[in-house]
């Protein structure tokens, strides 16, 4: 009688294959907030491997074009990145979403706004898509690892938005809003003067919305323009007579013979006079007082006169600042610290 049939040596027990994500895919997920576009997988793996990856349990499909790693934290930044990847290769945040990412104003759109030069995608999107005929690779950059329109492009878009919002009778309002945003961006080192002037020049003949407002704002802001370091300095300049304002250069780096001391708020053009505008919240703590005193001593040792005025003086008694400046200008140069008014803690 024949014994039990032996199994074929070619037969093996089925073993469940454990799929490990390729390192290039892991890198993309890491730098793109846990999301990856299916088109990005084409250059990283074979077609067969890509189909397997798209069915990988660790990855969930947000749209037919975007995959998300299930372990990645859900965040606003992840949604913005997914909306950009969902739109196309040259896409980036645009409009209100770009303004929010750069910190211009209080824009928090519920739906991401994405700009692109062309799109072949149909059906629902993760973001609101703007088709832009003037978009070039130079119009985009990255911020917080997210593709976004450059700050100067965003300022021009905001100028166009305010132009439509306020209409022809609100031109001055649009100019003021744009100027405030531009100065904030310039103060934060986000705007390059030569770049935004070049943008204004090449956009003038294309009929772009907001170009008239931007041109008016840039009329008083040359490429080497230096905005005030704070809103407090803007207020201070608005209280000065024109002749005094013209003799003060703002945000100037100064130093002695051996080393650079730092950037001062204002420096007089005709004499070694430094003017410092101090906010109470920042310069009143004891540690700040000590640091300021050492800095003023360094400036005096370098041969400067240092006048210190306070936030209260700028808003409530600017006439005392003007009188003190004219008195110093009329006298001889004497390196010292000049305090025309009392410090806040001296009034407590």
C-alpha cells in the first residue's frame, strides 16, 4: 500500500510580504508635511512598484493625485501642501493663502488658494485654483517648505484686491493699505527693493490689477528705501517737521574704530547724533535697561551724542522731542546721553 503523498519541493507556505517604503519616498513625506503626489512617485519607482505603493495601508488617498501617510499629524500646513500638490507641478499658494503664510494681514481662508499657469485636472480639488497667464518660475519660492508666491507678487495681488474692494473712490484707502503691508514686509526683510521695482516695471504693460496702486506706493520708496523699524517709528516720523525728518537717516549700522556696535533707530546726517525710540514694553524690564545702558556707553565712547525718547513722548508730547532736537542741533557736539523726558520707571 502506498504511503502518504509527499509535497512537491517547489511548494512553499505563503508568506505575507511586508512592504517597506523606499527611502526617497520617506524623504518626500518628511519634507512635504506627510503628503506626496502620485506624479512624484513616477521618477522614484517602477510602474509596478508605484501601483503597490498606492495601495499601501500606511498611505491613504486624499485625492486621485495625492497620498497621505496615516501617521503624519494633520495640520493647516499639511492641507496647504496637499492643495499645492493636487494642482500641478508649477503650483504654489496664491492670494489670501499666500498672504496668510507670509503674515500679511489677518487672512485665514477656509479653502486654500493655489495659483498655476495651467492645469489638466478635472473634478473636485483640495483648493481654489487660480489660472495665471503671467506666472513664471521666478514668481514662486518656498516658505516653511511650502511652494508659495514671492512676497512682492503677494503684495501686488493684495493691491489688486483692495483696488476692486474699494473701487475708484477708495484709491487712497487702497494705497494706504498696500503701503502698510509693503512696509511690514520690507521691515521683515521679505521684500527686496530692486526686485519689487522690477516687478512693477515689467507688469505695467500687462494690465495687471493693482499695478496703479503699487506704482503710487513705490513712487516714494526707491529701491534702496529703508522702512521704519516699527509702527512706533512711523508715528514718530509723522510728528517731525519736514526739515528735521530730512536730516535723520533710519536703521543705520554704526560702530567705533574696533567693532560694529549695532543698528540704531536714527542717525543725524550733519552731526554724530543718535536718536533711539524706545517702546515701554521692550525697554522697561531691568535686563533691557542694563543692556541699553551698556549700548549707550559704547556709542558715547565712539564719539556719538545719544538722545533717548520714549513711546509716551511720541504719542503725547512730540513737541518736547522736536524742541530737544533743535536745542541739540544749535549747540556744540558733546558725546553724552541726552534724556529730554523721564523714563517710564521714573514715573512709577
